[in-house]
């Protein structure tokens, strides 16, 4: 009976031309994104966050739930959610990255490498399919601000215009 109901619902959506969309970003681990990128290359978007970051939580509760952001990221990027204080070891490009304790909370070496040591949360890192880092962006973003960055990187607009100039358009 459930199968019949599901089929009827699917047929109705197809008849009326309605499209069923993902309601959330398909977040991956770094390792999952690397495996997928090796088989089917796609740009990579990394959200570097911490569990205590209020602005990170606001991004999760607002901007990252916006349907246009969800749709654009899921279509154009492998999205990685990376906790800058995670304890798991990351292996990348023959190098081992680990969590290191410091005078405050501690930080993962991979987060430091991604952000060139400028640890501010939330931060976003954009990579092309060949793992060329295009841009690091920091701070809370509205839906409009994030979409502008996403387009800038995925459409390779950085090749013809500086971000500072594009941002003003």
C-alpha cells in the first residue's frame, strides 16, 4: 500500500511539473569529498566552524537552509563541514594533520593550513577541482552574500575581476 501511495505521489508531481528539491546541503567529510572529487571532479566548498561559535550556528540556522543556497551548493560543489577543533587525523597530499592543544582550546592543523593561520569562525574556503584554492572568506554571510561568493568561485570570475571589485557590483 505504501509503495502504491509513493508511486501515485510521484506521478502527480511529474504530471504537474513540480520538482522535488533537496532541503539541506549534502555535507561531507574531507575524506568523502576527496574520494568523490577523484572520481567525478567538482569544486569544493569548506565551512570551517567550531561548536562554540555563535555565528556558525546562525549560518546553520539561516543561510545554509536557504533553498537557493542549498540548491546551488548541491549542484556545483562538494560541501565539507570541518570542525576546526576536531580530534580526527586528516591525511592529505602525503601530509598528516592532527589536533594540537594550545593555551586556549586547541586547533586542528588542517584548519590552520586551510585558513593560512587566520583562525576566525565561521570561515569558508573555495577550491577548484584540481585543489587550487581560490578564496578564503570569513564571517557570517547572508544568503545574498554567500551566493555571490559561490558564483564568483564556481564561474571562475576571479580570472577576470578581483573579488573586491566584484563584491561592489
